[in-house]
């Protein structure tokens, strides 16, 4: 097995210099560092992770806490893109990732115990029940944290700009002549609350009064529930002309309802989605595209900064904007027959 001593002899430098180069310490020149790394790779040197952890007090492992009750998260384009981006950025910075759960080692663990057992340097939390006592225990543990689409006072929060997203959708639909606008929203989360704020704020600024029966609870990424809720909206004595679906995937359920009632989306009924996944383009669905790649990348860079430079990295709330994607699903009511 190749040792640092072997590399030092080949490079004509001290073992201490080789150690500094391979561990990314800043007090040697970049040219020397790159030369040592290149020769180490050529000689087939593998860093001893356990030894490095003892020396640096870091394992270079990041935990990912991701719980999806619908069991569709990793198949969901939005979340899979976000997690892939997090993984790419983490690996580029020399970190490995593991998924945190409480069902390993006999199923008697907590999230925190799993993190302690694997000795992770930090954790990113996304798509969980943030009120879960085990999640709160982890948040209060002192382990460096970054959350996606949720805010805790003691962790970095990377937030998709859901307020602006909902506002932009309302303003676009309004510009197309719609005044009877319904909103099917997901579960009670910060994401939902912010989208509702954006929805009502834009409606208020535009002088729209939205009947209570137009705003109904639904479930994210659940076409069946969206189908049922859409049918209830269209059965009202004065139904909406445009429906906001919880997300692009659940919109499939709403579109099924349209079809079963003989309605044509973009003609006799209008609709918008949320997320901006490829499916929306296929359906011609007007939607708000969240920047999932930037969310994952930002979470990784901020978490690693907090781990490596805790004294100079602020615990901030970082908003990541997206953009409106116009399809063919909203009829222009301004045009005369």
C-alpha cells in the first residue's frame, strides 16, 4: 500500500507537506499541492478515512434526511433533481452523503442516533414532517444543519420563493381575463403557507375577492385527491374559470376530471400547476418552475461552509427564485368570440 512517505520521497518534499496537500490545507502553494495530488493519484494512494477523521475531527460525510410518505420522492423530478444537485456539489467538495433514517440496526434508532453513529459532519433536511419530535431533536442537537423549504432559527434555510411564484401565477391568469380563480393547495407546511400568502396578496392587490369555497385543501403529488377536489370545485353553483393545482404531477388528476366532464383544458376550463417538471411541458400546462438544481447546490455549499468555517458563515435564510413557464392551459378571456 502506498504511504505518504512514499509520495514524499517521489516528490522530493517532506511528509508534512504531502499531508497538507492531500488534506487541502492552505499554507502550501497551489502548484505544489496540484503536483503532489497528481503523483499521489498516479501511485494509487488512497486516503485512510478513519485516520483523516481522527486528525481533522471531520469524517467528510453529510447526512440527508428525506422522508416521503407518498414513497415517490426519488422518482419525483423536482426532488430527485434537488438531491442530485446536492450530491454533485458535496462530492465536488470532497464529501460523501448517506441517507439518515430510524429503521436501521433493528429499527430502534432515532434520526439523531443514526447521525451520531455515522458521525456525520452535517445534515440537510428536506421533505419531512418538521414537527416530528425526532426531527426537532436533531435540529436542537448542535449538528450543523441546512433545511430546504423550512425555517428553524438555528439552521441555514434554503427556500424556494413560493410567495413570488404564486403571485406571478395569479398575475398571469388575471392578465388573461380570469376573475374566478380557485386554489387547490397541499398539506399544511411552510411551503403551502407561503404560496397561500402569495395567492391572496396578489388577489388583494388586483382587487379580486376569492370565495372561501374556491380555496380547498388537497395533497401534493397525489393525482387521485386532486381529481376529487377538482370535481368538487366544478360542481359549485358558480364554478371557477381557472384552477390552481398543488403541483404539476397532481394536475394529472385534475385533467382527468376535465376529460370526464367533456371540458378542454385551455378552452372551456383553464388551469395552472407548480414545480416546472418536464411533464408540465408535455401537458402544455402553465406553471411556475422552481429552480431545484440551485436549491440543492446552495444547500450543499452553505452547509459545507458552516461545517468548515463556522465562525464566519452566517445562519441565513436564502431565497432561490424560479420563473413562470407559459403553456397553453390558460384561455385568454380577453379575446372576443
